[in-house]
C-alpha cells in the first residue's frame, strides 16, 4: 500500500498551512526561515498547490483523489463541495474528528489495524464512507490500550463537529448528519481544484 512519507513540518510550510491543521501542535520548522522572497505564482501553480494541500491534509494519493473528484462531478450540487464532503466522510477522518487519534495519519493506522466497528461490524478500510445514522465504536478489546486513553484524555476539550455525536464514557461516536461545506474549518479554495481538473 502506497504511503505519504513526506516530513510534516516541511510540507506544511511549503503548502502554507499550519501543522495544527494536521493535528501536530508541537511541530514547526526553521528551515530556510530567512528566505521569504517568493516568485509570483502562475494560475496553474496556485491551482496545483490547492490540490496538493487537500491531498496532504486528508492523506490521499493522486489516483484515489482523482476518483473522488470524478464521483463529485457526477453528484448533484457543486463539484468542489461534493469533493470535500466525501473526504470529510472518510472513516479515518471521522476517527480523528472524534478524538480517538491525535492526527489523521494515526487514525488511518488505527482503522487499518481493525480497532473500530461501524454499526457493530469490523471495518478496517480508512476510506470507508460513513453515512448519517452510522455508529462508530472502539472495540471492547482495544479499550484498555494506553494509546486510546492518552488520545481521549488529550482531546477531552477537542471541539467535535456538529454533524457528529460522541459518547466518551462508552467510546461511541454517531454520525447524526452528513457534513456540509460549512463544517469544514480549513482554509480551502475548492474552486481552484475544480478549475484545475476542468482543463
């Protein structure tokens, strides 16, 4: 399985996003800190960077991202909004949003290792699309793992999106509604991605 192994802080700086967006609150880089001179970007470069930013944040590689875009185009509504909603509805993102994992990368690994059930059935596919009414539960056998305890404790005051509901006592999350564009709190200009793929 292909993995993105790029250095987090370095890549965040190149894409102009805060490492905190990725769940890394203590990471930063001083690499080339004095080189603030930037050439004016072309229209294509701006569009490409926006696509790379979204792929990096959600941990999706090009082939899969293209598939999401093509599906978003076929759906009713704006293609850009549909694309982001699909990415936000991934199981690994939901696990991260509920506070089970400190980062999306960690959430992807935890899902891969089979620690979660969806509606009572084990699901180990990070890209699994959750829908309203689905219940995401941490398996009974995984609840004693120190990693989960530490993450849930660290994320005790973590703001959970309004489209999710979380019962920390029972370690159960529920999708109460489909996410909307307004629920995605990252600075993303999705119209640039649509323009890039429309060429």
